[in-house]
C-alpha cells in the first residue's frame, strides 16, 4: 500500500494511544488541508500491509488503528486488510475520509463496503476551513461527523459516536 507516513503514538486521531497510517493520495484538495503532501497518489512510499500490522502490534499500549490520509478509500482494499489485522490484535479502527457516509454507502463499491465493514468509527466529510475548530473532538472542522459504523448499519441511518465515560467502570461506595 502507498503511504505518506505513520505515527505510532498519536493521541489526537481517536481515543487512546493510536497507530496512525497516513495513506497517500487524496482527490478532495480541501483548502487549508493539514496534510497536503499526501494528495499526490504517486508520492509517499510503498509499505507492506503485514509489516504495518506487525509494527502496530509491537506496542502493547496501542488502543487502536487510525487510517487517515490522504484518503484511505483510495486504497480501500489494502486498508480493509490492515483494519482486519488490527481487529485481530484486539484494536479498534477509526477511518478518516473526505467522502460522506451517504456517498460511501450509496456507491455500491465492494472495496469501500469492505473498509466500512472493518471500521468502528468513521470520521466523514471534507475539511472546511471556515468551520475549523480546536474544540471539535478528533476532527479538523465541525462539519465532520464521528459515525458509529456498526450502530449506523443496524439503524439504517447515521448514528453518531459518543465518547464513553472513562470513569463509568468505577463504583461509588455507599456511605
């Protein structure tokens, strides 16, 4: 697969400690893009999917895989394979894309469907510079949605991901 780079300890591309793969190639050309060097599909370098999964698995503290870009849906088949390997390691998978959920699910493309099937949370929509916000959790602009893919498929409509309460598992002793 063609990638721009990886980050083995990201804390901004989803919850917890993440292994982030920045795929190479993006057709959206969003003004103000954070990663314009990833746009050229011929840029970056080739990387073996299994080798990426092996590197990801070396850190036992890694919570999940984030597929970013570029746009992972340009290499959906390879990204789906990597995501399946991440799930096999007990990790969750977040995928960022400039496409919307509606475009992805209506396209009828088996490779896109395969990547969606291996994605736990989809961050969809183009980056919109006028809606840039540092307060937008795990997103660059407020138009982008954090979509719970499994719940959305069950409901037949977009269901937004909600951040779990990290303290929910603690009990409060009765006085």
